C-alpha cells in the first residue's frame, strides 16, 4: 500500500517536469477561471437587476434552478478546458509540440461529450443537494458516499473523452472506471500529491487576502490583496495542469501499457510493479 502511494507522488514530480516544458498550458485553466468568474458575475447582475436574490434563498425551486445553472456552468467550462489540457499532454507524450490552439480545437471537437458530461454532473449535483437539504443526516450521508464513489468512478473521464471521441455516457464511465481500477493507488496518491504541492502557495495567498481585508488600508491593502489573489490563482492553475498531466499519463499506462511523461525515464518495475 505505502509503495503505491510513494509511486503516486513520483507521478506528481514527473508532471511538474512536463509543466515546465509546456508552461503555456497555464493559459487553459486561466481561461476557465476567467470565464467561470465572468459567468457568475453576469448571473449575479441578472439576479440583482430582476430582484431575484431574496428568492434564491427563500424559494426552493429557484434555489435548485440556480444550483443547477451554477453546476452546469462550472462543469462545462472546467471539462472543456481540461480536455484541452489533456489533449496537449497526449500530444506531448507522442513527441509533438502542443499549442493552446491545438488544445482548444480538440476540446471543441469533443463539445458534445463535454456538454453531456456537464449536464449529467449538474443534474446529479442538484439531486444530491436536494437529498441533503430535505432528508437531514441520511441525505448528508448519502451525498457524502455518492460524491466519493462518483469522484473515483469519473477520475479518468477527461482522458476518456479525448481518446474515445464519444458522447455515450456509459462508454465514458465504463472506460474511466476500468482505468481507475488498474491504477487506483497511484491515482489517489497523485491527487493528494498535487494538493500538497500547491497547498503552500494557496495558504500564502489566503493569508495575504485576509491580511489585506482585516489589517491593512489604502494602496497597501490593494497591493497585498492583489498579490494574495495572484497566489491563489496560480495555485489553482498549477493544480489543474498537474492533475490533468498526471491523469493523462496514468490513463496511457492503464490502457496502452505505455510509460510516458512522468514515467518515461523510470524503470517500469519501480513505478508499477507486477505484484
């Protein structure tokens, strides 16, 4: 067990090397953040203009609709740009020189699968929120268990969308679940490793934001707050890129038995032993 987790951390180290070789990949998650932020800003403006803010907190139907729209927005844009990153990673592993334009074109070709995935995620997320809201402890427990199971089952959804070129949800889930079963230890530990890598930067950013808001004033507060925001954004972008590079490399090994990216210069027996 411990061997699997230490090998998963090696995957993160190799993913950092891939990111350093392709720093422009950071543009893709940055675009995702900007578009998601813009979408929520527009939605907030519409809600304020039409006086819907109070209804969101008092009318269940409007609350659930708002949750569905929010989940659909974040899921669709997140999946779209993650597909772009994964395509670039696949291209790099195959010896190519990926560009942001290549990734965006690949994501656009997969738009039907991305849309299907976003609608499914938004629907399930809304249903789980309703269960949590209406059934108290039992609903919360069911939501927790299902969220965990769903996260593991869908771990490789984005690489599957890139490779399989299908919008069939059953195929996507089957392939993702099969790949996760083959590399579950490395997959979980790689995700934890990514979190540990970006956590210091995120904490620094949060500290600067809190300090700017609570303890500073004037231009100094704006400067410190701006630096804090940059740190948080940089941590999110780094986590997105490293996570997708690691998942793409793991998916290649699980499905094609190929050592690429984080595994290219390592002995396969030391990364994925047979036993």
